[in-house]
C-alpha cells in the first residue's frame, strides 16, 4: 500500500474518527517506520496500537471506526434518552464541518475547568471582543508609533504655547497662562490636555532652574475636566438596571460611585480598610485633590456594602474598569416577554455618570454647595454652577432609596 504524503492520517466514518501517526525509529545503523493507531476504548480511555506496516494500521483503524459507528454493544450501549441526546448533539454539530462529538466534549470539559461558573458563551464572547481581528504589530512598531504620536502632539500643543510667549520662560505668570488658554476657547479634554502639557513644561523648567521652584505657574487656573464637562446623569430606573445586570465583583464599585461620588481614579486606589462603618476615609495620597476628605456613608450605601465588606484589600477587582462598565451597559439589554413586558435596549454608558449623578442628587437633598463640595472633593463654586437645580428633591430621594432587593445571598 502506498504511504500517504501528509501525517497524521485521519480515518473517519460518520462521527467516529481514528488517527494514524508515523514515526521513524533507529536500531543500530538501520532506520525503520512505525505506525501508531490512537483511539478511545469502551471506557473512554485513550489507547495506542503500534504496527510495523501502514497497511495493517489502516485496516485496524477502519475496523475501529466501523465498530463505533454501528454502535456495537461491546463498544457502546445507549438508553433511549442517551440516544436522543446523542442524536441532538450530532445534529447540532452539522453546523461545524469536521467536528467530532468526542473532541467537542473534551474541549468543553477542558474549557469549563478554566472558566469555572461562567458559561462557554460568555468566555467566547470575551475572546471575540479582545482577541479577534487584532492587527499584528511588533513591540518596536508600537513603541515607534506611540513616540511619533506623542511627539506630534507635543510639538502641536506646546508649539502654540511657544508661539504665544516669545520671551524668557521665567517671566511667564499664571495670569498670562490663563489669558492664553482662555483665548484659545478650548473645552473638555482638549483644554485639560493643553494645560497638562504646559504644567509638565514648567516642572521641567523648574528642575533645570529655568523657572523659580517656589512659584506655581498654574496657580488659580481651573482645570477640573472631570467635573467641568457636560453633565450626564443616570435616572434611578437606569441605576436599578445596572445593579441588576452587574456581576458581584462590580457591586461595591457601582454602589460607592453612585452613593458616595468617588472619582474613578480614587475608587481604583481605595482599600476596604478605608471604608469605615459610617464614612469613607479618602486619604491624602488617594484623593485627586491631594487633600484628605471624609464621605458619609448613606443608609442605602451601607445596605449595598454589608455583604461585600472586607477588613482590607482593594475595593476594585479589575485592572481596566472602563471596559467592565461598557460591557455592563451592553448587558442591560432585555428581550420582550410573553407577559407583555417590552424589550429594553442596552443603556449607553455616561462618562463619569455615577459621580455626576451622586453630586446632582446629593445637591438636591442637601441644598448646600459647601457640604456637597466637601464630600465630592470639588470647589463650592463648581458645585453651584454645574449641579444646582438640575433635578427635584423627589427624584433625589428615589436615587438614595435604591437598596438591594432581595439582599445579596
């Protein structure tokens, strides 16, 4: 019998398949071929049979697949329900060419051991989002691309600054910087990024002794992009949908953001040891404003945290919360039900939405920008200008009445 050109050889009949492998062995000065047959016995244990000739290995392989296919009683005995399950599985596998039921089951078992209580569909969806259609790049290519982009932005933004201040850098004052940034009429992220680069420039100049170390060239210039952007808040009904769709690991993050108003960066740095019985202590090194503050724990926040409290350890369990929140918003979509419940489209995640919501609803209840500013780490002027009279006290009471129902088990 003529030897095949490609190895291993698969002998297939129906959903049964057996592989034949070829190996070259050496005995003394001579070499010879050996053909190994790999299959599973009636107890589903992997078996091997070795033959000196391919013809004998091929013959045995056909015998094995024929035995499996015809359901020989010595190989496999199925009850009626088992047979029905088997036939359904075989029918489903027709959608995937060359898929064998035994291979599929082994892959499923191996996958479940890795992903635990999550479904294989969830794992596949995660893989599709993160690993499919990636663009192939070497580390060097990515580094060069990032450096080029950063250099381009540095030249563009700091170039405008240099064009406006054609003088000694030591003579530039905060008033002049503020007049320059105001003249550019920038907003949001753009304004924030321009001022961030200018601040970096002055720090470099101070390190090189080009600018006095004891003078803050950015003093008095407001650059709180996070809270100065367009205010978007969630409704109480939307927050309930977020809680209902959230996995357990996300609940503390959502609850503290919604009912205590911590910034995303502050939450990432927050430790359970900072979450006291009646308040959250945001230490100087963990607050964006670099000043310590105490945030009272509202009664409904206490109810949400009761099941999740720990003595210590990070409150946030994920390295990339932005992706988790976007996926959470996607998971709020709901199909219509037979009882007439209408379908609901997925929510759109609102940038800083939970923090904006807390400040807005808290301001409606406290009616004092100084109290809310102290809790949120903003200036009273910022609170008064952007969060006053956006919603009614009744809406605010509905927000702070959201509690876990039923309580987490």
